[in-house]
């Protein structure tokens, strides 16, 4: 014959409540004992009645079990905090390493650009030392080149007439210092 299910709510009758408490407390203490014996587990059980009486069961001692519990809880929170701090430290070290590499790259780029500027200044000074008539006439008298005078013929297409030709020439001349610096800085 099976037991009937009961509704889990506060028992209003004080006598019935006290009887139920004693029976269930004894059953709970028995289960704690069985668990400790069968599974070789350290068990500690602390129960306070509604009147404030203390009932306890422990395989070793309740105080030792409570101290072990406190230590386990503090280790768990400390380990979580320590692992989080370690992860943050690793991220910071990785960022520092990246910044140091980036600083070295920027310093190398800076040295390269300074060398380019110095080289351009030397070239400019050399060009300024040349006789002015030779440099200006040499660059200004270069023949003009019109790329539109060349016809691109596709032999796969029918005969086409190329009548649209404009006469705009590309003049090559002396490059100014400011323009050469702009080109270098864009590199």
C-alpha cells in the first residue's frame, strides 16, 4: 500500500507540526548517517527547531566541517578573482608588447623618412648648384608626347574611324621641391 501525497505547506496545528518536525528530523538525521557510511562522505547537518533548539549530526565534528566549508568557499572566490586578475594581466602584457613593437616600427619609419628628406634636400641642393640655364632648358625643351596619337586597333571589330584627336601635350618640366616633398610624404 503506497503513501498518499501531501500538500507542502505550513502545518497550522502546533501539536501536529511538532510531531511532523520530530519524525522528519529523525528521518533526515538517518539519511545523513546513511550517506556518510555508504558513500564515505563527510556530512554535517545542522537543524534549528521553531523553538530555537539545535539538532546536529556530523561524521567528524560540526565545527571542523564548517571550517572546511568556509575554506572551500573562500578558495573558490579567491581562485575566481585570481584567475580573472591573471587574465587581465595577460591582456595588459600582450597590449604592452604590441605597443612596443608598434613603437619600433614607427621609429624605423621615422628614420626612413628622415633619410628620404635628407636625400631630397641633397638632390635639391645639387640641382640648385647646376647652372640655371642648363637645367631649365634641358627639362623644358623635351619633346611633347601625345598618347592620343597612337591608335588602338582591334582586328576582331569592323573598321573604325578615329577622327577625334585633341592636341593637348604633356609637358615634362622641372619638379619643384614642395611637390617632391608631397610625393615623399604620401609614400
